[in-house]
C-alpha cells in the first residue's frame, strides 16, 4: 500500500516542511494550482494540501507520480525523495561513468559522423565534455584554443572579449539569442542555481545587451528560420546554425542533462568557405610540422 503517512509528533505542520516547500516550488514553476495537479495526477487535492503544509508525508509512489506530473527533472526528483525520507532513485554518477558507456559510445559516433562540421557535447551548464576534431579546428582559426586552460564553457567562449566575441558577426543579436536559449533550454525549463550563476557571469562581461529578455528582443522578426552564428574571417562571414539533441527517456541524471550541438552551414557559400578555411588551416599546420622537423 502507498498511503500517505502522518508526520511524527513535533514535526512542522502548518508552517510547512522542506518537502512541502519543494512541491510548492515546482507547482508554482509549472503554473498549476493544487486542483489542477490533483486532476492531472489522480491524487486528491486534500492530500496535496496536506503534503505542502507538512501535515503528512506521501508514499514513495505518490511522490514520484506528482514529480512526473510536474515534469520535475531527475536530479530534482532525487531531492524530493530525500526530503521525504526516501533513498534517491536516479543514479547521479558522472557522464563518463561505466554505466554511461553505451551513451558515450553513441555520442562519439555522432560526433565523428558530423565531420567536417563542428559537433560538441555539453552538460546542462554549457561546459564542453566532448567534441569532434572539427570543433577545435574551426575555433582555432580565430583564437588560440591552447591558451584557454581549464574547463571550456561554450557561452564564456562566445561572450569573452578575449574569446570568439570579436569574431562574431552581429554579436549583440547573437548574445540576445544565446541568453534566451539559456532560459529556454534549461533542464526542466527552470533556472537552477548553477544556471543562474552562469547567467550572472555572462551579464558581467562588458557591453552585454541588457534588453535581451525584453518583448521587442524576443519578438524581433528574423530574416531566417533560425538565428545563425556568423564568424568573420578575412573579410568574409561564415554563417552556421545548430541542431540540439538530447537523449530520449533518460533514467540517469547525467543522461538527462547531456546535450549534443551540431553546427551546419546556413548556405552553400558558407559550406565552400568552411572547406577552404580548413584546407588553408591544414596547409599551414603541415608547413609548421615540416619546419619543426628540419
């Protein structure tokens, strides 16, 4: 049986509990009332009210039903379970743990198959975990990637005045679109603490457009079906757009939080320039290797 159990004597009641606060947070984040949640989850409104006020603790299955109905991300479902006194259900091992080998092998195949265009695997905070060969080769045509030590973050690379930013065409428009993407693509569509810190760091860079989330910025009519990223090189602009993929039906926290981003040329002119740029880069690398050998 999965009945709700009463709170032990001396526990908070009407003042609420950590579990009640978490459940209210996710219900508010999804914009649903107790009645709406009750109807969607098939759990009485009275029971939901008791959980939120701290008057009772739900059974494990009841809590998971509420979490699934509210589309709570797996990491935060574990937090709900812990707050209710249950063990976490979803593994939180790193993305490259042994249990994730099947996923990482699949990602490696996708990265390899996307050559000669860049493909990148990132975590939920845009930290780079894996790339194909084309990604550092392309970015290395604009900046010294070897000089950027430590973990690489794609958004910092785009916003940093010492990174790609000076080479980005129409940078303010791209910056607005990237900041909007952070909100739109946040896991569970909710800004967690790490994502908020990332946003604060990006907004601390000089001359970042402060109106990035204003209605005019969000509703500006595009001339293309996507906002491309243009990279300026030798008087030309190479324009790319991205496809972002995530894993279907994840049961592992890291699996849910991985995303793979593949860049494609917007047009045939960019595809031709891309091939020419890579050929020039390969020729220079070959000459450098020959010089070192002699």
